[in-house]
């Protein structure tokens, strides 16, 4: 019954309102009955998921109409964080109930519940799911981080003491960075040993993320700044300033060229990551930005926040245009000889063959590489051998 009501709410309250072309806001997504706390965009950009204080997780396609896919209601309190595997097939959620749920998503967009685990005695504020979909990393208000094997229900605990606000896990899964309710960022190895402390902010750090190559860590703080840390030197590389209030969330574009940040005052900013230059500022569009993401082609920003809808303040996902020309996939061409004009023949050396020619008796032609543009082959002697609670961040 609860599931039926959740889907009914999603369908009835869902609003996908196309905005006037002069507005940076493309769509306003609804479907929750309480404030949003988090969102996550799949790596392939096919769908986006949102989590709310109503205990629901809603998933939308990122098609032209932002079609609702489904709604999950397994948490009995606020959903604080969502993480999706790089192959887009497993989605994990965590919340104030201290629980983690995982869901499988097939190629047709069908969602099915997979695993569940009660990991912390207090709210989970940070979550990362391993690319295999079998292990989750969590950070909680109880001051601990957990590396939890979902298949074996086996837990490895790291004690940080202070309530954790955010975590970032390195590509090799050997180290975990965490921020807490202090001004410091800490680096632990998977055995729980503190290996580094990054100090530089003057107020609480709310969000941390790693660059794709793990060379940099980006942090957002209540001191109104964003810092980029060089992890080879464990020092601040650059500081982004421009927000008028605490910065709650940051996200890096897939190609690493752009950074988007969100503040408690509702402002969103788009930055050039290399230079630190502010490219766009979206002001007076709402308040309390809790989570952000940028589309794979860099053309859109997704923000979980408060905004006005039909003269009433509500919470949902705003979809905004960045103003950046969408990234286009380039087709890699394989160098080859210019085709000869029709009616001509290309001379060949003795012992070689050309497409359409016969092979030397007693040999076979083995194709080494073949595309629509080129075929590379060699002759070999014939042979018969054959050769994947209630605590929210402020």
C-alpha cells in the first residue's frame, strides 16, 4: 500500500514545466512531499535520482520530458545520500535510519530492490558504492566510517570521533577522505590509520569530492569558499571565492573542465576548474541548495533545492542551462590510404594480397583489425587450431 501511494504521489505531483527560453531554468521537477536532501546523476546521464525527508527516492529519465521511472519508499526517515555505480546498473541509498538499500536497474530502466543493511546507529550522511556494486562506504553522525561487504554482511569500521559530513574514496579503494563538523579534512587508509590532515578552511567543511585522476580534492565550506587541494603536496592549489553564504555542495564535470557549486542562499555558480574563473552565477532562483550535478555534455546543471512554483515555495530538482556548448562525441578515424579513383588498380608487391584477391595456396588470411574504413590482415599457414534524527547538513 505504501509503495502504491508513493507512486501515486510521484505521478500526481510530478511537474515538468518547460521554462521560457530566456530563463536559465529548463525544468522544475517534483514528486516529493518534503525537502530534498540529495540527488545523483547516472554516469551515462540516462537518469537522475532524488532523495528527500519524506523517505522517498524518485528516479527520472533525463529525456525531453523528464519522465518518472519509479519511486522507492524503503527508508522510514530522511534519505541523505545516493550513489550510483559507474556502469549505471546499481543504485544505493542511505539515510537517517542508519540503513543502506541497493537497487538494480536493467537496460530497460526497470528497478528492483537488491540488498539492505543496517550499518550505523545514527544517520548516514555520506555514501559511496564500489564499482562492483558489492561494497558500500558510509560516513555517519556516530563518528565512524564503515566499509561494508553487502554479500557477506561484513563490516570494517574506521573511527573518526566527530560526526562525518562527507566522504571521498580513491580509485584504488586504498584511502578514504572525510570531512566532519570541524575545519579539517582527514585521510585514512582502509585499515583505519590517519595518514594526512588537510587544514585551510576557517569554518566547517560540508562536502568533498575527488577529481577523476585523484590528483585533486575539492572541498566546499561554510566559510563561503571552495578549495582545490593538490594531493601530491597535501596543500591548497587554489581557492574559489564568490558565494555570499556557506557552500554546501560541489560537483565536477565528467571531463574535469567545469565545477558547479551550490550555497545555502540558493545561488549556484559555474566555474572554470583550471583557471578558477567564475563563468556563470545563477541567483534569485531559490534557496537551500543541497546537492548538484552537471550533465555529461556540460549543457545542464541539476540542483536539489527550494524554489517557487505557482507562488508557493517547494522543494525539487531544478534543471538549468549552463550556456556551454554541449560536448560532442568525436569519431576516431583510423589512418589509411586515400582510395584510388574508380577504374584504377593498385599495384601490389609479390606475396601480398589486396581486398578481394585470393590468398597464396596453402595459407589463410587472418584479419588482425577491421573497421568500416580499413582492414589489416596477414597470411598464415592453414591450421585446425582455434583460438565485469533527524540530522541534516546546515
